[in-house]
C-alpha cells in the first residue's frame, strides 16, 4: 500500500501500527496544497492526488488538534499553526523546517491558553483517513482522541503536539512522555486504522 505524506512522523507511527499485520507501507512524497478548511476535505484532496500519481491504492490522511475554547484551532491548520494569520485564517509560509515548526506551534498554543484554567483546556486529536485509487475514493473514516493541553511541553517522544497533549487515559502524562507502544494503544490513528482493517477484510482489498 502506498502512503501519501511528507511527514516522517506520521509514516513511522502508521508503519509501527501496521507492521504486526504484515502490511508494508511505501511512502510517496508529493507536494499537494491543502486548500480545504476541514480535515475531510484535505484528506480527500491528498488521497486522490497521491493515487493519481502512484497509479495504485493509496492511503492519505489529514489530522490535527482541536481546542474548543480556541474555536476549534489549530484545526486543519495544525501543521503550520505558527504561520497562520488568525484573522484571515490564512497560512503565510515562513519556510520553517518541520521540527522547528512543531516547537513554534506548541508555543503558540501554550501562549493562547496562558490564562485558561481547567477544565477549559480540553482538546482533541482528530484524524480523517481516506483510501483512493486513481479518480475514486474507496474508503473514508475518522477517529478522535480526547484530553487536554498541558501548561508546558513535556517529553521527548512523538511529534507534533504530543509534548503538550495529555490524554484522558494517560494518567497525567503527555503523549510525548509515553513510549510508542503505549501511545499507539490509545492513538486516534490506531482507532482509524482498525476501521481500515475491517473495511479491507470485507472488500477483499489486498493491502
């Protein structure tokens, strides 16, 4: 199965979840503009573009962090939240490398929540996964993982917003303080991949 993403963290996480089932991922890098304002729109756009590029069955996803008190931000702008013009909801690319951008994104969230106390720091990771063949969407599913935002980044594992996201079942630890096995057991990606496996077995699709 091809996986369309330029994010090495997502590839590693999904590969570790799929490996026990003998499903190999073949990453494909393609610069697809995310022009939609929803995860579903972006995931669909990317899956179709990658499938047309590879000529085969391709999985792509869009995911991010939703914080209710921030009106759903960072939302579909999660990957480049530090570059987002909040008034126009438009990203102004800075060219900052991904790892540096993760740090800046986390810092912006922490600053925007500086005077917000619990339980108003609630947050949710959401992922929308789409499988496509050239010109056709074959499967679509979404999953969530609930928790809240920590007061400061903690932990050295994971990627993205993991250092500031505390899961509702992580006993106060951020996702970045969990090892990959424990994180994957409760990951939103694990949940959406479970749905992918059910669909694949029902439709006889070889992955």
